[in-house]
């Protein structure tokens, strides 16, 4: 059951993490569109991700959603919602179509193809869906790496991570490393980087 057309607020424990093998450069290129003038682009994207041998269970989309539950870290929830409300596709969501539930989201900033995508927030569920949420974050990151490559960029990602638990999770399991010195980060945060995928 949905609430106002949005995925519902609660659900029984979810499935295993979303597979990323089906998220390829060719598929992303075929689904990604940028609209609007240079410097103020709106991202339009929707990709269905199948479980091996199964119909597509997950949807990765730049369509707007609202994280209005208490299962998200407050800072991440607020930043994702801010980007989503602005309607420029700068928040990417992973939705479980069977449970009708947002499983993870990433808010990002895009300057232009010469620069890496900057992750402003990684929103993970802190409930029975934690395992699926972690897998969805990997899927969202992969999409953003490929966005950059499709647009002629370096394919790497920057993450302005708050210090503490979120920085620790960015390093493991999400494999971010310290960014080169001289790049600015938010007060009290740490700027991290992830190179483009090998495949």
C-alpha cells in the first residue's frame, strides 16, 4: 500500500542486496538524459535492476521521493529531501518494487563533466532492511560512476562525509579513500574519493 503515491513507510524484512552486475555502461547510457541549459542540468534516469534469473525487483531512479520515516540518519534524510524537492534529479533512489519501499538514496552535486560527481549524503535504512540498503547504495554509487563516464567525466566520485560513523561506513563497506589534499570539505567533515570501476 502506498502513501500519496510514494513507497509505503514500513514493510517486513527485505531480500538480499540488489545485484549490480546488470548495471552496465551501455544500459546507463541508454537511460540517462540531461535536460535544461548548461550549468543547470536536470537528470532524468530510470533503470530496472533484475535479480539473477528473476524479473526486475529494483528500480534506480532520479524521480522525486520523500524520506519521511525515522529509519534514516537525520542529516542524510534532510539533504536527500532538499535535493529531491528542487526537482533537478540530483537525488538518486533505489526502490524495491515488490515491497513498494525506498531502500537507499544518494544526494549529489554536479558541476560539469570535467569534475567528479560530489556525493552530499548517503541515506541508508536503519531497520530490518539494512542488508538490502547496503546493496542498494553500491548500486547507486555504480550508477553515479557510470553517469560521469557517460558524460565524458573522470568516473570517480567524491564524498563530503561527516566525521564519525558515516565516514567510517564510507570507508567500509563503501570503499572510499582520503581525497588528495587541497580539496575543500565541509567543516567537521572529510573529503573522500573513489576511483571509477574497473569494468
